[in-house]
């Protein structure tokens, strides 16, 4: 629980959550030959508003002049969470408004060329953000894990001094019953124990509520007539791949579009024109998951060229989108990729590391992917929020399959299933699908993790969110991850795949490893008999303090973690030949949580430490995953050399 002093929450609340913002336009990744970028990563000026009501920044209008003029500031790296950067204990557990500022000098041509748009893009700001440019209120966004942006051309193309830019961002990390994830504020009023106005932020999920500018901030340009969005879906007909495209253009009604599809060798394989169409690729090379094909993750390039007639003359824009041709389907007992049974053998992750918190970090990302490939993992779930765009780009390139989860975690109380929350949840799913719809690695959407799905109100709520998500993207299955009883779960009838979290011999029947096989068998058989849908064991595991050893195995030792996994694997091997289509260990690596008597510097269920060093269970899991890969590969479609090179069985 985060702690602090504050008053007048009722005043703060309406400012935070008074509006739900409708989606406008696309959210293409800002990179193309016709678009320039100016990265704003680095040091920003920073201040937390420690005033009792957390509103001094608004009362004194800190955004109207440089932040340093209103008081002391800290240097804050971006991207990073602010919590672990300083030695100030108040900042680590801070709840309320924090202020970021960066002064920028723009390229002169950006401010003088009226045929150029200038866009400010923020990769994420947890959890509610207000943005000013040169003191002008420019943009607001609710939700901490997705990008948002604004056209600021009218603020930077106004005169000789317009190249000087001051960007101010106020961020509030408070969680309420209608945010996603939700939370509650609890005032502790016993003045014999607590100061006046003392409150805690209650959360209902098991990871630390890191906050700040946790992904990149940048400025980029487009022409005034530009390609706003591209939507691609693919299918396979005999030996031909079909690429269906739909393109949105803004800024002009008089334009032409040329569309070309190039293979990985940059050879033209199909072309078209107009805002929508279908490209046929004879003998298409399909996008296959890692370890399922001799050349996994094959990507084509969809090149879109726009030529528009404007009052100042012709304008052109150009965008290249990586495209993987693949299909996804679900039967009563199988998950199919390109018509072949696919078995998820992978992990759950967190965006979490020392010092940077949830801040995006390229070295960490590359290390994690190297560990995933070493492990023989072919999939992960973005537990419990959408990860950075660059993560999904890596998955597309490496063939790592993704269950893309929204921040619908901690939906534990009846008051969280209200109409305001429902509308917010559906809007978040719109943002997730808008950003991630074109990634071939994304094969399924997850709308929630461990909601209180036994509640009647939760059943209606989940039905609405799932239905909405399927309408947004009919091409992918939809699920949520449950830990409810099979007979009581009100949301399970609406999913395409059952995803189950269970921790036998950990959170109950402590230490009794001998019970796992019976209880896990009962779990699988009960769920499948009731719903006749494929099942993924979406979480299982045990807390392990690295270096703790005991034989016979005792809880928290490396031996216990290995033994618990082995008991699960016996049953998983029996059921994966029937209707269990995947297993995802909890967790890839140790991660930080709120402090509690049951958490020793965070959650220690990782098979790697927080510093990415393997525990004993990592070697057990590696042996298992490579064995499964060798057993389930298709002889005609996977390179034996690839398996032999990496497999521990050679």
C-alpha cells in the first residue's frame, strides 16, 4: 500500500477521471522515410507535488513557466519509473501528481514548412496525464500502458521563436474504482496512530504500481496529408497468401494510393491501389512461430505511398508496415496456427527491473529475448498490461507468440464492475487493438486477469468487453485468465480458450506436493467437460529464494520449485495430447511488488532472478521445452539443424 498525506480527495477525483476520451485516428509506429523523428529520451526536470492536497502545481500553474522557476527540481531519466531513482522514501511510495518538463529546440524547417505536421507522441504515462506545450493545454490521456499523441503544429509554426519548445507533463498515478487497473483510496482516521489526512492506496494485484514516463517520448513529422492508419488481415487459400488491407488518409480528399508488397529479399510480389484491397501472393511464405519452421517469423513489407493535391502543391507520404501471413483458429481441443496444432510452451513476464522499474530498456529487452530462445520458449503473455511496442516488434521478428493482455487486473471487488468502468475497459481494448492489430505475433487478446468472475455483475461485464473486442478484431480469439471455480465462473462461456491460473501446493495445501497430480487432473477434466474448449495452464509456480536448498524439498527452496513444476508436468503431458494447448510458467523473472509479510523484496516465483540469472528450475524448464519442441515439430516444416543446435538432447 502506498502511503502519504492528502486532503480533499473528492476535489482531486473529478479532475482525474471526469472524462472518457474517444479514439481519434490511428496509432502507427512513427517511423518511415517521409517522417522525421526527434527523440526526447534523456534527462527531464521533475518534481513531485508533496502538498497536502497534491494540487499546488495547478494552483500555482507550474505549466505556465519553466518548472525551475517555481522551486527545486530533480533530474529524472526518461524512460523510467520515478519510484526507484532517488533516495527519497517519499517518492518511492508517492501517490498523486508528479510533473515532468523538457525544453527542446526544433529543427528550423519543422517550424517554417507549412506543409509539415509536427506531432508529440508519448509512449506511456501511468496513469493519467495532462500535457502542455509552451503553457498551452494540449492533450489529456487516461491509462498507463499505451501511447497517445497530439498534432502541435499550430503551437510551433507561429513565429521566429517557435523553434523553442517547452513540454510539461503532469502525471497522476492514483488508482480508483473506475481506472484500469482499479484501486481504492483508504483514509486512516485513528489519530492515535496516523497523522490527519493519512491515506493508503490499496491495489488488488501483485506487482508494484510503478509510475512516470516509462516509455519513450518523441516528436515526429508527417506531411499535412498523411497516411493515418493501416489495417492488415491475412488468410491462406491453397498455396497462396491473401493480404487484405485498409488504409485511412487524413488531410486531403484528393489523393492516390499505391500499395506494394515486398518479400524479405525486397522483391515485389504483389501490388494494388486505393484505400482497400486484397493482395494475392502465390507460394506465400508463412509466418511461423519459433521452433515450428526452418525459417520462422517470415515477414513481408507492405509499402504504402500517398500522393495528395494540396493548395501549396503536391504532397507525398510513405509508410512501410511489416506483414506476416498467417492464420489463427480454435477448435474444441486445439489451437491452430496456419492450420497446424500449436502448443504454447512459454512464460508470463513483467516489464520490471532494478532501478528503472517499468522503464523501457533495450539491453534488458534483448537479454530477455536471448533467454527466451535459450529456454526454448515459443510464447508469452503480456501479464498484466500491454508491453512496449518495441517488444511486439521483437516478437514479430523472432517468432515469439503473444497473448496480448490489457490492464484488466485487480478486478476483485463488486464495485469495480460498474458502467463507468465498463466503458473505460472497452475504450482501453480499442486502444490495444488499434496499436497491436497488425502484429502477426499477437494471436489472442486477453481482456482481464483473475477478475471476480463468479459475480453475476462480472459475467455481464466480461461478456460485453469480450463481445466488443471480437467486434474490433474478428480475426483473433479472445480470452480472459481465470482463477475461479469452473462451476461458478460467469465469464467462461464467452471466451474462445480457457486460461487457468492455479497454485496447488503453494497458496493452499502448503508443502503437499503429493496432491498436485490429483488436483490438477480434476481441474482440467472439470473445465473441459463443462465448456468443451481448449485449455491453457496460464499460471503455475512456486516462490523460490535463490540459493535456498533443502532435501526433501521445502517451500521457498530451489528444490521445491523444481519438484512442484515436475508434478505439474506429469499431468500436463497427459492432457496436452488431448485438449490442453499450452503452459505458461509464473514467472519468467522475479519482480517487485508492494511490501508485505509474504513478499521478500518482491515476488520470487521467477525461474530467473530479477537480474536475469537462472535458478535451478530454469534448466528443468529448458529441458522440457526443447523436448516438447522436438516432439511436436512438423518434419516437413522445421529445420532439424535449428533444433539440434539449441537442444540439450543432442
